[in-house]
């Protein structure tokens, strides 16, 4: 990017550039990390941050929004060992301190890094983790899991590794990993939907076996 352009960038420009970067970067993904996931996580994170602000906890929106848009850019399924988030922040001329806070927000949020009971230090980490996990729950969570299972040739249910197995190994544990009151509130609704889906699926499979 042109040096003069970079120097005059505002927060809105950084977000816009990063949204465009993320949309390009995630456009060919089939692992459940398409740009639609990134955009939902970004919007959910903003919404949760607004609710947190109303109860008196204020997140740094520049850090949170950039972290949300870049949170899966270097996921091992997309860009193993990559530094594309860091490279992108540098290319926009973001000051190193803010860039480091963005990267520090992204680092611990992956389920594989932090497990079902993560310990987070900053409000931005908590909000991003909640927003990311909410996207694996509820109707969206069911749709993503079924799509992932189909793309990987897995059976929906039965023996061996199945999509329904993933609900029990991961999706039903996410409610317990929520970090903010507003994330937990939405997680309760989405968790109930996961349980209703599993119960109804079981009922229909039993019905067809009678
Ligand atoms: P995150 O976006 O938090 O990094 P993952 O990479 O674990 O999440 O998964 C991306 C999406 O794919 C999620 O919706 C998740 O439920 C789904 N998924 C991951 N592994 C499986 C699996 N083994 N079976 C079904 N769905 C899966
Ligand atoms: Ni994600």
C-alpha cells in the first residue's frame, strides 16, 4: 500500500481493508471457516461488546474488530504456520503496539489451544471467544457441522467418527466455555436448540426403525 495512504488511514479504513482481506482470504474454504463465518463472528463480537458497554465494561473496538476479522486467518486448517494476520496488519501501517494487542487477542481463542475451560485475561479475548463459539452453536452450528461432516465424507450418525459424535465431543460443551454474561445468555438459547435438534433426530431415527 502507498505510504501516504497508509499514514492517513482511520479506524474505519482499517476495518474496511481488513474485511476485504478476510473475504478474499477465506473465499475458498471448505472447513467451516468461510468468510460468512468471519463476518458473523465480527458482527456478533461488536454486538456483545455493545451489551458489555451498557453494563459498564468497555472493550477497545479497534482491537476487537480487527481480531475478529483476522481470528481464523492463520488457523491450521486454512493457513498452517502462517503469519498472514500479522503481515496484513503491518501492510496497513498499524502501530506495532496495537498490532500486538490484536494478535494477542486472537492467540488463545482457539478451542484446540484453550480447551473447554479457557482462561482469558482481556475483555477483547473473552468477547471474541464467545462470538466464535456462538457460531458453532444453534441453527448455524448445526448447519456448519453438517456441512463439515458432508465435506469430509462422514456419516451423520452411527459407529465411528460421525457428525453427531462431534456434537457430544465439542458443541454441547461450548456453553460452559462462555466468558461474558451476554455470551452466556445467547449460548443458553443456542444450546437448547442443539439439544432439541439431537432429540428430534433421535426420535425420527427411532421412528424409522420401528
Ligand atoms: P473454529 O471456528 O472455532 O476454529 P473449528 O475449526 O473447530 O472451529 O470448526 C469449524 C466448524 O466446523 C465448526 O462449526 C465445527 O462445529 C465444525 N466441525 C469441526 N470439526 C467437525 C467434525 N469433526 N464434525 C462436524 N463438524 C465439525
Ligand atoms: Ni472461527
